[in-house]
């Protein structure tokens, strides 16, 4: 049976997490839930515990607190509250911390869209990408609730996920999809369109004037029309958007591509 890790960056108490777990269960997957003990939005693929210390060979942050949980919304499903960023949770899962390593890393359902190249900063996407580099398939799922939603239609996103899981499983291990779903009632027909990544998302974080030694940030909607065919444009038009994304890899352009002969490299010396 295909095994799925369900995680997120909104934390173990998020309703979107349980909605995603139900989508995986309904699809016949073997499900385990492991999510941050508290919100970890914007954590990208960080391998940090909630004490913000990276777990590397250069620190003594070698222990991550894991607590077994019973989630009333998904009875009988093994669930863990983890004091770590979602990227680290996906990495721990790949090494068997929560049972057999997952074949799928399903991350979400995030409260808010993850669009454009700024998905680089998303903990939701970071977990899915971490799954991908560890030979699982990944799916990051976000619900476009906007800044002041009247309701959160988690089930709508779950329905779209159930439809897309067979498509994801047709792709090779390491494939990662980023999915955004409009926040519409579940009885609404939603069309899924493949999209490019917008240069930015639908909102932008900007800096305001420093105040008494602090730097204040504010979030504002972008004033320009989104790029046609991009995830931002298609989501705004009412479509669910899907994009096949990859983790960091080398560019196809060589660093010394413009050099010839003995200049096709760089020789450095400390001599004057």
C-alpha cells in the first residue's frame, strides 16, 4: 500500500491538515500525520527545531521533541506533534522517524495561496520539495482564502487532491506538484489548469520605515495584473492551478561558459 506523510506549516491544530488526511485516506493510502507543534509558516525547507537551531553536525541540536497525538477528526490515524519545521519533519520521515518512509509527502492544506517564485519561502512547499529530494513524490496544497475570508472551504481542496493523486502517482519518484485551489463551496465545479510560476505571488511583503531600532514589515496586494498563464492569473480567474516544481539544482549555463582556452577557469593565489 502506498504510504503518505501528511504535514503542513500551519501546525498540528489546523483543520486543513485533517482535511488533507481524509483525502489521502479516501484514496486508499496508508496515512501517518506529523506536523509542527506550532505554526511554521515561511520556514521554506529549513531543518530547524522550534528553538530555531539548525540540526547539523556543528551544533548540539540533536534531539527533536515528538509527541504522539490523537486527533479527533481522524480517529485511528497515527499522528505526531513535532517541534520542528515541516522541511525537517519530511526529512525525519524519510529516515523512518514515524514508521516506514513515505512514498508521498502531502503538505497542507495551507491557509492561503502559495504562488509564483516566492514559493521558495513557503514551509508548505518546502516540505513537499524535501520529500521529493528524498525520493518520494510531493504535493503542496494551498487554499486561496485571501486576507479576510468569510469561510474556509477545506473540503473543496480535498476533493481536488483526490482527483490529482492518480496523476501524481503516474509520475516518477521525486516529482513535486504545487497546487492552489480557489476558496469556493465544495459543490462548485473546479477546473484544474497547469500554470507557470508568476514572478511574484498575489501579495508582496515590503519594508516600512525602521522604528526605534526595529524593522517593520507589511503585506500588500500587488497593483499590477498578473502574468497571463501564470498561477496567479489563473487562480484569480477561478481555476485551481497545478505546477510541476523542482528543488534547487545546477543551472544549465556553465560559470565559465564565455571563457576560452587557459581562461576557461579561475586560478587564485595569495601571492601579491
